[in-house]
C-alpha cells in the first residue's frame, strides 16, 4: 500500500537563512536589498498557496498598504528567485505561472484543469521508483518535478 501525504507546509529552511541567502543573491547580482523585495520573500515564505505574480501583488498591497510595491518589482524578483532555484513555478500556459517557495520539503502536484486547485503530495514509493529508473538508465538525477493534471473530486461532482 502506498503512503501518500497531502497538503503540508513543512519548511526545510528557516526564514533567517533564506533571507541571508536572498541578500547574498542580490549582492551577487549588483541589486539593492529593499523592503519591497524582503516583503515579497516574506510573503512567499508565509504562504501555503501557489501564487501568481498578481495574487502575490494583491496580498502585499492588502498586508502592507503603506508600501509601494509595483507589479514589475514582483515579476523581476520572482524571475531572480526562480533563476536561483529559491522559488519554483508551475506553468498554466496562457494563464501564466504560479510560484511557491523552494524551501519546502520536496513534493509533487495534482492540478485541477477546471478550477486550478493544486494539491501537494508526497509518495515515497514514487520517489524510490524515480530514483531506481534513473539509476537503471545510468542517469544521475539532480532534481525532478511531477505534475498530474486532471479534474479534482469537487469539480467532478459539479459537472455530474
């Protein structure tokens, strides 16, 4: 029997370490550390959701109305964080990307093509199988990502 874990939010890195890594990344790219950039990182860290740049922008405006954080700053910061593997994204084609912090325990995703709901899960049997397949084919795996697309139980009920 497969042991599947879903909807967790365990962090594998503490915020202070993440913030320090972020500051070093900015310095390496000759960029300034600003409160807007820190708020972007902090909001991603504290979110259990997969966020579009627009939803991240909306969250920041609601939580920090006094901060003037432009959508362009969010796009640039997300691109930098993704390029450095601090965040990961799921592509939704013409609908864009949704982002999550890479500091979470490794997990895979089931994505509903009707409502866009994303369910995170961990299945040790799948993890072991992926490693054994890579090994059998002489492939040295450094990372992987799995997305399963379909229709969630809730959407299945409403379409019947």
